[in-house]
């Protein structure tokens, strides 16, 4: 399973998988014994597979690194690679397995005197995906108690915002968003994007399409700057929906075009066709013939690629 597919699936449940994925565990260099070349080789291969988007292969390789870490017997190595395996399982949708490895990781983290905030965050996401709101909330609160880095605190507040939004309490969700935003400027771009994305989602829930549209525009630019292009494309599409809801056809058409173009570049032909059709419809209604023409050309190219793969 490739990374962009995993991210897209997790995004549907309303959590910040890309941010967690980038900042915790698999994408960060794991501690390796400088004299143990076998562990270093296994960990490096696992990280390379993760960065290529081959999460399933990465999970298998991290298991090998975990086994070597157990053989060496150092708690910090076992903790790191048990955590990495768990994170991969979350991205693959194997939440029960992820929770098992997270329990191992937390035990070893405690033995090694490591901070456990990252493990609690991923545990919260797993529970959220499984529909266990209370367990997800408890894990997010535990992460807040342990979190020292601003990006961890921001993500914990965003998790709590998701829980409130899922319960239909946009007011409390907005309060958690404001708490998350306090830590946003000191956080990496993916987390900044997720913070603004939460504002957009809250605005949509409130029916404030103007606020949502402006927020999704910001989110798309942040994802673009952070190199998260699948998330950027989805944000352009959401911005298009927001502008369309306000009958701002020209703005909607252009955002749908941007989303379709990016999706097509990633090889997502089915989704890009849907988006480019909406781009054409909105651009024609707005009599924006430049965007309509470019969208029509893109539609033709995508259609031809489907007929002649």
C-alpha cells in the first residue's frame, strides 16, 4: 500500500496523519548502535521504504529492526522500532496490531526514560479510527501531559478538536483549535497546515463557507510549501466546494482545476476526471473562458490516458 493512499484514507476520519507521519517515528532517524551495522542496515532500509511510500514493506523491515533491537537488548532501540512498526500499522489500517506494538513501545520508553507523547498521539489516532472516542480522548490528554515540543501539543489539541467536532460541538472544537494555534508558529509546516485545516472544517460545520474557503486556500499553500502534494490537492478541492457553496463560480472553477491537475500528476485519473468536470462547469458558468479552456484540455488529456493507458 502506497503512502498517499494511506494518508487519503486516514484523512477521511478527520485526523492529522501526515503531520504525525512526518514528525514522529518512521520519518525521523531512529537511534542505531554505531557498532551494530546490521541494525543500522535494517533501520535504514525500513526508512527508505517508508519514504518511497511502501508502508507495507517498511513495516516488515521495521519488524526486522525490532527483532535485532531485542537481540541487542537496548530499551531505547526496542522502543523506537516497536513504535515505528505501530505507526506503519496505523497507516495500513491495522489498528489492533498498532495498539499492541504501542504498548510494547511505551513500556520500553519508560524503561529508557524516553518521552512518551509521540506514542500517546499515535494511540489516540488508532482509537479514533476505531471509533473509540473515549479512549482517543484519554490518549490525547496523556499526550498533553507528556508533550514538550510545540508540534506535539498542537497535534494533541487537534485530536481533541476532532472529537468535539465528531460529537457536533463546533464551539468546543473551535476552542481546541485556538489552543492548537498557539503552538502552530513554532511547529513544522505540516502541523501548521493541519491547524488551519481544522479551522476550515469547523467553519464548514458552522456553514461559514467564506471562512472555510479562505482557510482551505491557506491550507493548500502550506501543504504545497511542505511538499505534501496529495493533501494540497485535496485542500484545493475543498476550497472549490466552499466557493461553489457561495456561488463564486470563478473561484470554485480555478480551485477545482488546480486540484484536478495535481491529482492527475499523481496518477489519480478517476478523481482528477471528477474534479476537472466540476472545474469546467464552474468556469463556464462564470464565463471564465481561460480556465474553462485549460480545464477542457486537461479533461481531454486525462480521458485519452484512460482509453490508452
